[in-house]
C-alpha cells in the first residue's frame, strides 16, 4: 500500500471517529434534533451502518417520535434479526407507541411488541430491560387481552436471579398494580433490608427513581434518596415514566424530612418551573406541590 493510500485510510478512520464523537456529544447534551440531522448526513455515506441507524432510532425515541424510531429499529432487525438489543429496542418502542394510541390499535402493537421482546430474552436471557417491559405488559394488560400475573412473576423471578434489586422492585411493582398491599409490603421490607447493598447509580433509570421515591416516602436513607433522584433527573429521557417535576417534588420532601428548608424550597421551585414550562396536566401532583409549599413556608 502506498504512503498516499495509508494516509487516506487513517484520515477516513479519523473522520469517522470524529463524526461519531460529535454525534454522541449532541445526544449526551440532549440536542436530539441537531443529532438527527448529523446522523442522517452520515447515513448517506454509510447506509447500512448499524451504529448510525441505532443512534437515529434512539434520537427519535428520545423525542417520542415512535413511528420513525420503529422504522429505524426495523432496519436493524433486517440487518441482524438475531440481535437481542435490536429486538428489545423494536419491541420496547412498539410498547411505548401502544401506550399512547387507542385501544384497538394498542392491542395489535402490544402483540407485535411481545413477539420481539420474547425473542430478545430468548437470545439473551440476561437482558434486564426486555424482561422489565415484558413484566409491565403482562402486569398491566387485562387477562382477556393476554395479561398474566403468573408470567409477570415468572420473569420477575428470573430478573431476581440476575439482579436482586431489579427482582425485588419488579415484584413490588406487580403487587402494587394488583392492589395486593400485604405482598407489596413484604417486598418493601425486603428492599429496605437490602438498600445498603445496592449500587449508587443504575443504567436503568427506573431503579434510580424507585429507590429515591422509596426513601422519600418512607423517610429512610435520605442521602441515598437525594443521590438516586439526582441521577434520575440527570439521566431523564422521554422514555421514563415519571417526569422530573415529580422527582423534584420528592427531593423537596426529603430535604423537608432533613429540616433543610432552603434546599426543600429550591427543589420545590424546580418542580413548579418544570411543571409549568412543560404544560404538564397532573392535578393530583399539583395539589401535592401546593400542600408541600405550605408546609415549607410555615
């Protein structure tokens, strides 16, 4: 290979890496629309780049553009149908879209979602995010439409074998949804007993929120609660179920438990700002925010 060809080869590699670092930095800073344009331009040169297609699908997912996210993840399945992550992403996005559409379309989307999620777990029996989505589907769907508490618990048991915290929170989630307060309290106690053994931050943001919420509502491990809720807010995307205003509210509660009125007021202000600026319509939460405001101002 000539010196010119060697130089060209390394320049291409450098440009490719620089391009990916730029796109990653945009996504990390939640500049999804700018990242979308950059990725589309890159895909023109590399139409079958699985990395770029995945990043584009993720960008669409972050802004809740489920239809375009699904298109990208379907492309990934066409390129590699036996990839557990790709099956999870398509299945999870179909489930997210089902959650925001009418009941008739929702059932069809859920059935498609289960197909890909089940395949994802079959390909990788340690795929925790895929198991979590299956647990939510089997828990929340009515039995006549394919819901199954027993299947949800089966996946929760598998999850517990992989990760104690995931399994315990999954079981508490199932029993909370079924209004089985006795069993829910059993798992609440198990979680409390094991809190100190859990990690400080989880990639699966639901766990950061769940630990923080548990600490706030039960007045335990308050510093851990602050840490987990801060992680949740920092890592929040549209894929998460609870919006940051509620996390800020929980932080305000924790600081009030600690008699730290300055920080309690600051976090409550953050909750009001996020609630109002994002046009959130949650009357029950807003009432709780007003109640907490009175307590802090007393």
